[in-house]
């Protein structure tokens, strides 16, 4: 479970500065106004039960989190989701699979590092084996022969590594643009970014385009789940929060969390 990815496709930073400074200023002003407007509406929907003591304990920053959630949601509906939908509609499924395989292969390398940091050398070797097989037989990661051989894929990050060694998750946190997190997972982000295989690319247009493509690809993968969330949740914020926290807890304990863990 790891959380999260979506995969996206931006332009280089210098290109934005050269060709989009005026448009960027207008967009920034629009987004700021949108964020302020949504912040005033970031309360629980009518009919939602008031938070109990357990909810307040895991989400003490709920007012701020709801404002950020509303901002992210509006930005997603206006920009990110339409791009992801266009990506799904116009890029062949086989090509999308290869794109996902390449990014997944890069992720396996960082998973192997975290498996080792968590004191799980055999799983680290398994993930490293996936990287070697998919990079060679899989033509640079375009294919995934490792999965066809029955080598299980894992998704490990530094937030899980911290949890493995007893660091509590801390309060739930919604990050601008990045979405659901916790204090612990947010603390792990700098190392996750440092260990990202895309860091091997020089800081140029291909670097930012690769990050953009990955974000769009990941977001496209979430499109089928939207109807489930919309149909199951009176309060989407609470539904997503609870699902995220349960998934992260399960990942930290490799799918077998203790019953008495809080």
C-alpha cells in the first residue's frame, strides 16, 4: 500500500518562467482566491456525525485539513482529473502499462533500500531481484517479467521504515497538492524524494516532465475508484482519511497489524 501514487507531465521550470509568467500570476491569484473561499466552507457536510474523542485524537488539525482538502479537491476537479482522463482516453492501454512498469521499477529500488533499513534483508534481496530482472529481461523496466516469475512486488517508503522502528504516526495531515499524510509520513518525505530514481535525471525539462507524467499516470489509476468513494461516503474527507490511516497502519506491519495497536 503505499500510498500514493497518481503520474503527471509538466514542462521545464525555465519554460514556465519564459512563456507563462503573466498566465502564472493570474492562475496563482485565482488559486489563492479559490483556496480562501473554500477555507470558509471546509466544515463537515450536513448530516455528518460530530467527531468523537478518537477522531479528535487522530485528527486534531481537522479544520485546517478540511480547508486544504477542499483546495486540493477543487484543483483536482479543475485541472488534474481532466488531464488524467485525457491521458486514459488517448494513450493506449499497453503504453500506459509500460509507463507504469518503468516507474514501478524505479520504486522497487527504493523499496529494497527501505526493506534493508527495516531489518528485512530477504525482502530487500527480493525487491532488488525485481529491479535486476525487470531492468535486463524487461528492457529497461518497460516489462515486468519479475511478476510473471512470481516475485512479489512490495511498496516501502521511509515513513513505513520509521513506523517499523516504533515512531508513531502522529496526527493526520493533508498536504497541499500531495494529499493525505501524517506527521511521521511527512517527516519521511525528504528521504523519499532523495531516494527517488528520478533524481538521477538532470534538472531539466525531461526531469520535470517525468515527474509530471508519473503524477498523471497515478491519478489516472484512481479514476475507477471515484464512484466507490462518492457512493459510499456521506463525508468524503472522513472516508479518505480513515482509509488512508488504515492502509498505512497495515503497510507498517506488512499486512498484520496488532489488534491492540492505536
